[in-house]
C-alpha cells in the first residue's frame, strides 16, 4: 500500500517523467505540443494514476492532482522561463489534473475493502 508520501512521490515523478520523457521522445520544446504527449504520455499517466489509486490508502489518491503542476513546473524550470506568475500557473494547472484524479479515484474503488483501511 502507498501512504500519502508514496502517492505524492509517485504523482510528482509521473509529472516530471511525463514532461522530460515526452520532450526527449519528441524533441518538442513543450511536451504537450507533440502528438506523443496525447497518444503516449497522457494514457500512460492515466494508467499510473489508476494504479496509484488502487495501491493508495484511504483517500490519499487525491494527491494525484500534483501530476500536472509537477509537469508544468518541470517545463518552466527546464525552459529557464521562470516568470513572476509561476505560482499561479502551478495552482491553476492542478485543475488540468482532473483526469488523473478521476482515474485514481476509480482505481481506489477497485481495491479490496480490507486493504483500504490498513495503515
């Protein structure tokens, strides 16, 4: 089972890997500008989110909301264009994590009831 810290680490690593991996694969400056992002990256991140939801404890799956902010922060740092609005950008980008949160929620509903409450 993944505790809160494990879910947070998995979400952040997924976001960072999504940005860096798709950038390396496609060569595009921003990962979401490539077809690989939409065809490979997002489906993989949704699958990871579902697995994280399944493996998480109680409602810790909610931390998958950190996937897109982690991706955006990685993109900002990698591009060297850290402007004054980056905190706002990171906060609003968490809204874009909704598909990952939904996948994690669905994964959490598939886990056996006895494992959901174990600590």
